[in-house]
C-alpha cells in the first residue's frame, strides 16, 4: 500500500498549518487538511489551555494519541500535528503507517518572533515572560524526537510558502 497522506510535525510556530493549507490547495480537492489540536478541541469541547489547566498535560496527550490513531487511518489527508505529537512514540508509529512525515523547522529566534507576533493564540507550554528560554528548553528535548520521526526535514525560515510546498512535493516524489 502506498502512503497517500502527509503528516507535518515540528515545534509550535514552524508553519505546519500554513504549509498544510497550501499543500492541500496544491494537491487538489481530493485532499483535506486536518489539525490534531482542532480535532482535540472538537472532541473534548474545551480549548487546549483549558484542558491543560483542568485536566493536565498527561490527559491532553491521551486525547492527542486518540486523535492521531484516528487520523492516521485516513487517506488523502494533510495532518498538521501539534508540536508535542512526537512525545508519544505510538503517535509516530500510527502516523508512519499511512503518512509521509515531514518535519518543518525554523530558528529558535524565528519561533520566538512568531509566537510573540501572534499572542492571541494561546500556547500552554510557553509562558510569555520566559518564552525564549522555555522554547530553547522544550526544543532541545524534542529535537531528536522530531528528527528520528521525520522522513525528511524542510527549513521554512525566509522562504515563500509556494517554494516550501514545491520543495515538499519534490521530496515526496523521491520517497515513492
């Protein structure tokens, strides 16, 4: 069975949703974008910060695993995964069954800039007053997990969205 879905992984603010939307547009109407965080919100009926505050990170990760298992079985989807999806190896095992896994990266400074620019989006693991240090700490821990999960890596800093999508499509052809 050939893989016909794509899972975008990476730290928060690396462009997973933006690139996911552009990929779906380029791949055509047969494809659909799914965001694991949005699916969790729909499933649980609470925002992610509220889940973290009321139920804790461990419970959020359970919801994430449930959603990953479901979306990993779908065909012709582009999945924008939450930044912590790699923390549970089962998520990656499930995604790998039907998806090419692509890691999107940007510099820590760029992540910080994007998070600060988009403060409306609540990021429960990042506290504004200590953001840069928090980002470094979390990313240092997660980076090896991201890299070992990915079929390939795409650096997105300073690149046009269409160029990034074209790079991804070229890389995907090499995997077939």
